[in-house]
């Protein structure tokens, strides 16, 4: 996808392409570089939407895609209000063998 201003908005493609280029990080060290690049920053993908639209399921699909393409996704459970939200994401994380960061319920979502 390329809008008229020329900026690539296909985030998943960009994440995988950056990993494949080996720009910075450990891949630069293994390729003979002397230090890790400061450009090797994590991507943050935020899923928002109304209740029941499939955010958790879509997140699991995106995490699977990234893992299958050599990335290391980390899931963060920030829905600290809805009963069962952390458990739902925990099931996806366990099935995908991915780490899950959470602080439980009744916490400030921005603190997660």
C-alpha cells in the first residue's frame, strides 16, 4: 500500500523487510559489525476497537505472521477492565509460544 504522499503504510511488510535487511541489532554483530545500531528499535502495534470485533483474534494472527517471518513478537495485555481479557490473550500467547506481559486487572492501562 502506498498512499499519494509515498509513505509505506504496510506495517507488517515493513517489519519483516527491516528484519531481513538486518539493519542493526544482533544481526549486525553476527555480520561482522562492531556494535549494535541504535536504529534497531521495536515496532509497536496497537489494536483498538469496540467490543466483540475480533481484536484479540486479529492480534494473534498478526503475531503468528510475524513469528513465522522470523520476528520476535511480545504480546501486552492492556485491557485491564474487561473480565477475561488477560486470560483470552494468555491462551493465544500460549498457543503461539509467545511471551505475554500483563499486570492483571484494575490497573492503569497506560502503566502496562
